[in-house]
C-alpha cells in the first residue's frame, strides 16, 4: 500500500454529472458578489454547469453564497477552489459549496470531505501525489499545473493509473483542452481565458466555444474506442 490508506469505494464521493458529462469546470477569481450571478447565467447559457470560486479573495465566500442562493444543484454546481486547510473547507461548505478543489494534496482535507460524501479534487503533479490523493478518497485528481506537462503526460498516466479520473488545470485554453480530453482526462479546469475579464457576453461566447470543442473531442475519442474494441473482438 506504500503507506497510503485505501479509501473504500463505497465511501468515495462520485464526480458530479455536471463535471463528468460537461468536461469543464469554470474557475473564477477575485469576483464581485453583486455581479457573480450574471457570470453564472453566462456560463449556463454557454453549456457549462460547474463553477469553482477560488478562496484567495475577501469576497469569495460571499460570491459562493450569492451563487448558491441563485442556482439550484440541477442548474449550476458551485464549488470552492484554492482550499488550503480544514477551516477554509468548512467555511466554503457553510457558504454553499458542493465540491472542493485544492492546489495541493492534503490528506486531512480529502478524508474530511470523503466522510461527508463531498467531492474533493486535490491538486497533484507526480504519480505519488496522484495515488496518495486517490487512496485518501478523492473523487478525482486535479493535475496541476497541467501546462507544464501537456496532454501526453495524461495519456502516459492512464497506463498505470487508469482508474484515477484526472482534471488538468493551469494553462488550459481552447486550443489545448480538446487534446487533454482525447488523452483521457475526465474534465479540464479553465480560469482566465474563459472568464473573459468578467464580461458576461464574452464568457457566454467562450463557454459555447469550449463546450462545442470538447463535445467534438469526446465524440472522436468514443469513436476511436469503439474501433479499438472491434479490432480486439476481430482477433
């Protein structure tokens, strides 16, 4: 077990369908609670159903509360990012966050969330960190910073760790996101490009662009898998 406890699959929170099916988590930083609902509306109009608000600003918890008050779980899933300790995790959940994202692998936060059936995505970069987070009960692993390694790293990781869902984050763009999905990533986290400086119109247009691109990539990957399956059966 390499010293890492293995979380029973019965206690591991599931990745929400809004993330697993949509393949993208929008990431908002330094937002205004008064205008953040309009950003949520723009994301929804563009087909994105998961919105992470990072906690590294004084207004973050107010933004999470405003979003949780405005949107239901079946509309826009609201999460907290840059969760660095248990106190922040508790405060985010109290404000209305329904998933947690971390830039690092903190086993205490992961285990705390897993016991509450709360999806948590710890940040990890190496196979050792990825496996540690997964064994502690993470719903998926945030590969961060993804731009430092690229889609080929995801493809290589899928060999020894095929059961671990990966969410590459950091430097994800319209140009490279489809390659990450094709390489086997579950979803991607997108921040500055997608947020478009807070302009709701730009956010909607970019949300449409990325969801369209990822849907096309998903279809190509499915077609490739079907072909591979047929080839195996033919032999």
